[in-house]
């Protein structure tokens, strides 16, 4: 048998070349696929980052909008509280003050008993109609009201303490309202 080594070598060389080309193409495609996957992962990561940034911006805008609303509500409440404070500070100059002063004494008697002592501004003593309590002239508050005392308790119903209490309650309510929004 005569073997043509040239033809055989050409066939083997062609097979190697074809196989090498196939292997090279496969490796190239694998590299392209990996690069494609890398690009896909990169694109997905960039998309997730963009969504995260967008969410942060929306959250910040929502927070700022709520802050603007809270500040406006607080401003409106404070303006009206200030108007109420002016009314309370001038309560002594109204016709209702005598009635209010005497109701303060009635409330104090219910809380402290009838043997309480009532301290009141000297100018207000002539407005008190209840003679069952001991009245002491004292500069308790520049806006009026009373301080009633028993042996172990005190009730401060001065206009200044009422204003302070009112402001604290409104601040608490405002805090609750703002906290809900």
C-alpha cells in the first residue's frame, strides 16, 4: 500500500486549521458573550443606580413638601395663638372678666375645698362676689386671674399660666398633627 503522506498531512493540517478556527471562533464568541454579559450586568447596575437616585430625589422632594406644609400650618396656628394670647392678656378689660374671676374661685373651691385662700391682684378684689373664701391681695399676675391655695395644694389660674398651658397644649397638638403627615 502506497501512502501519500502529503495528502494525509494536508488533510490533517486542514483539519487542525478548521478545528483551530472553530476553537478560536468559539473562544471569541465566548469572550463576546462574557463581554455582553458584562455589558448587560453593567447596564442593569447603572439602571438600578438610576432608579435609586430617582427614588432618593423623590423622597427628598416629598420630605421638603411636607416640611413646607408643616411650617405653614405651624405659622397659621402661631398667628392665631398670638391673637388668642392678646385677647387673654386684655381679658381684665372686658365685662366678662368679673364672671370669669368668680368662676375661677368656684373651680378652686371644688379642687381645694371651701377653706382655701385666694390670692388676687388688689385691683380685682372688688370683683369677687364669693365671701366664703379668704381673699389675699397680692400682685399674682399682671394680666389677672387668681392663685388659690389650701394646706397642701395650689391651683394657679393666672392668665399668664393659662396662656403658657394653652401654648404647650397647642404645641403638643401641632406636633401630633405634623407627625401624622
